[in-house]
């Protein structure tokens, strides 16, 4: 894939003038076996919680009545 095309000095200056700031973001490699296994595990756990309807009951238990009238 390689690195993205770098901005010219003029393009960079225009973006800075508009209030933008440069940010570098590192993300996991989705082709890594360890990442894929963990993502699959989390997806299974989310599906299990949804099927058992535990997710919303957990949210209710930790919300402390924030949304109660």
C-alpha cells in the first residue's frame, strides 16, 4: 500500500490556516492472525450477549438511573 502522497507546503499551510492540524493514526493490521482471532472472539461475545439480551440489562444496571424521569 505504501505511504500516502504528501501535501505540498502550500496545501499544508492552507489547511493549517483553516484550523486543521495534522494527526497520525496507527490502527491494527486487519490481516494479522492475532487481531482477526480477537475480533472474532469479541464479535461472538457481542452476538451472545445480544441473543441473551444481557447487553441492555447490563447498561441498565450500570447507568445508575441516569435516564429515569
